[in-house]
C-alpha cells in the first residue's frame, strides 16, 4: 500500500493506493474509495549530473551476482535496470563506499519489489535516478568508481 499527498489546483488530496492490478487500481482519495483505470507508461528521467572522473581499470573484475535480480552492468562502472520499473528508494548517496552485494536501491518491476545490488566494491560516483522515477530496461541507475 502506498500513500501520497497530491496537490491539484492548490488543493491537497490524500491518496492511498490499496490494490494495483494490470489495468485497474483500488484507490482511496480523502477517505472515499474508487476503482480506477491504470495506463502505465515508463518515462526515462534524465537529469544533468556532475560525475567525478573514474580511473580506468587495468584488469577487469569479475561480476558477482549476489541476488536473483542484480543490476546489469556496462563497462564495469554503470549499474543499469534489469527490467522496466519504478524506483521505490535509493539506499546510498554519492561518495558512499559500497561492497559487492550491497543494496544500492529498491525498485518495483512486474509487481515485485527488487533490490538492485552492487556487482563489485567501489565508491558511488553518481546516482542517476531518484525515488518515484520510472525507468526502462537497461536505463543507467548508479555509477560506481574505484
């Protein structure tokens, strides 16, 4: 169950999503329950981000798969979305030191909550998404540095 406060024309509405199905949802708005149609679209939000330069590795590291749904990687530094989904929470911040297998963020994909984990140890060089973003498969999520 998710709760939101949505403002429409300067008026706040308390919205609780009680049940989500493929094309309908049961929502409560300011205490009244409704069954509404759902159209899901996934938009990739791109924001300019200052990323610190990362030294190129001399020897490639092996990818560790610590969970059934780890983030995919590109060139060893970028963690990307394994499936289209919604970012539920970001568990790290820029500059954090992370170890292989550590949860970087949580995302909802195919009606399931998934932990996206670091495939290797390193420093978080950049976070490319925020809570509430919809992402496509292979969308970059986190940049890892040395």
